C-alpha cells in the first residue's frame, strides 16, 4: 500500500476512525467520565492487533497475553509513520514525544490483550458497514488514537508527549501481544 492509496482513502479512513471513537469513552472504560489514556491505548492496540492478525495465522490458538516475535515490523512502521504524518494536521508536534515514558498515573486501565478483546468485534462490525478495504482498517484505528491524543491535548486533559507515548507503546503491544478471546 502506498501513501497515495492512503491519501485517496483518507475520507473513509476518517469516517471509520469516527465509528471507532463512538465505541470508546465511559461505556468502554467503565468509568463515569471515561479515561482518555485507556481510549488512546485501545485504539492504538487495535491498530496493532489488526496488523498482527494479518501477519500471524492461527493467532486464536495461542495463549492470550503471549508475546509474538513475528516479522510485523513493516506494518508497525507504516502505522507509526502514518500517525506521525497526520499528527501535524491535528495540531500536534510530529517529531517529538513518541518514545517517552508513560507515567504510572497515565497508564491504561486494561492490558493490551484485554483492550483488543473488548474492541475487536465491535470494530469489525463497524468495518462491515464501511466501504473501506480491510487493508485500511488498521489506519482507521491509528487515526482514532491520534484524534484522541489531539483532543486530550487541546482540552488540556493530557500532555501530547504522554498521549503520543501511550499510542506508540500500545501500537507496539498490539502488534506483538496475543489478545484475549474476542467478546461477541
């Protein structure tokens, strides 16, 4: 897939990202006001999980929470480049903050394998309603994560460096962690 393909499908990627955003928030986190860090991690983990599923056959037969050492580097790198590329248009600094530490008070409420389990099936239902080819689905999830980082920054809920670090860490975890069995 080329940058041109992505640009040509950006409107539909954005529409699907918005559908994913509708799955997040207080109902997803089980908290009264939501937890933006968990929402960011959920969207980014899902993006990584979609890359992992496309690269590793028989993923559901493996132990949930196991780390997979597979050759997903190209897909992971493409999503990270995409996230960096769209961050500027969202009012974020695209070059800095991706590899920072995530302070304990900003950790997601759920581990990567649970985030994937909670979001995968509802997101796939959204995907079935979208005309977007499956190859673009991880990009929609990655865009949703970046929309959340941007919103958190602009609403002064979360420093963008922390938000980007959460997104990057969750993307990598999603690309390498066997999810718990999906919720139907």
